[in-house]
C-alpha cells in the first residue's frame, strides 16, 4: 500500500505579512461584504483561529504565495498586525485547495452559537464577536426548530440565509426535504428562491397557509400555475442532478490547466501583450473561490 502524500510541511510558521503575496486583489465589494466585517471583528475580539495557507514563491526565498486567507490577511493588516501564523503547503494548487475548504455556513454558525450558549457564553459576547446585534442572536436561537433533520443535513454546509430557512417551517417534513434537494441541485439558497418553492408547494404539503392570506402579490390562479410549474422543474432538476458532478470535475480540470498555462512566463507575457482581455478572464477563473 502506497504511503499517503503529506499536503503541508510539519508544524506552522510565523511569517511577516509583507512577505505574503495574495493571488488576487482585495476589491471594494469584498470590503463591503458581511463576511469581511465578521472576520475583522472576530480577529479584533478573539484573534486568529485558522492559520493562513501559503506556498513558497519560486525564486524568491522567504516570500510566499497566499493560497487561502485573503479576507483574513487584509483584516490583519488593517488591525495593525505585522506577522501571522501560517500553514505552508507543499502544493501551489490554490483553486483546488479552496474548492475543498468548507467555509462556515449559516447552519454551522447556528450550531456553534448554540453550543457556545450551552457552555455558558452570553449572547452579548457572541454578538460582539460576530459583529451582530444581540437581538439577532437571540432571535436565531430557534432557527432550526420545526425543520426536518434530513433537510438540515442537506443544507448544513450551504450558504442558505436565515430568512430562507424560516420559510421551510411553513411546509411539511417531506416537502422540506424536496425543497432542500432542489436548492442543492440548482445551487440557489436565497430567500426569494425559497419563497418561490414555497408558493409552488401543493396545498396538502403545507404546514400553514398564513403566508398566502397575507400575500397580495399573487392571485389564486397564479399560485396554482406556480405549483404546477414548480413540480415540473423539480422533476427536470432531478434529471440534471447526476450531470453536476461530472461538470464540476471538468471545470476543476480546466482551472488546473489554465493555472499551469499562466505559470509559463512566456505564455503570460504573450497574453499580457496581445490578448490582455483573455488574460484577465483566465486570471478570474483561476482565482475563483480563493478567499
């Protein structure tokens, strides 16, 4: 039996921030994101929990390419830090690494919050750490009450919003599972999509109809059409579910090829000189998921 390949050098290293080179710029939309504000506040309140992941830059001793931690390194710089704890990767395949990283989802965050409260941590402390209002922390303590365990399992690592999850409570358990499977298939976890699935639910699968009584947006015949259309779309999604994995593998393979292409200095210079638009597109694809 062959020995498993080690992904990182043994132990961690403290590296000056100025010696770590991000593979993509920090953009205005990143700064405005809730995720960045949460990371910045968390670092301020409790410090770094997860080390950055870097790879030694070829030809420049002591300099490293940042594979994972673009939001964290920016927040550390703004907070006045000069160095950071890092894991040093043996492989420079940034996008593959990030594709395998499981960033915390709302359901996972809820589980962590409930575990912390169960261990005696005050909601006020949690709210300050996560840069959220304490009223929001309290209101979300019952977020998963009334939601089927199988549906939660399907969505536990997905970026579904709290507002979308609350809509699940308006349908019966079997329909909750159907809705979760559909959202996973189309990779859409927004409140508006969950609302569309809710309106597309057949009457016998509803837990309550209070949302219809309050809604003045749709007429009964429009709701009936949505229910029929929703049923048809979900059947089609089931057919496409199997193709998703294959397409994802093809995309990852294309990412790897493009990265190797851009690592070739001659090719990179040619694209920079003659096809800058194509080069920019390639870089965007390679940098996907590199947060």
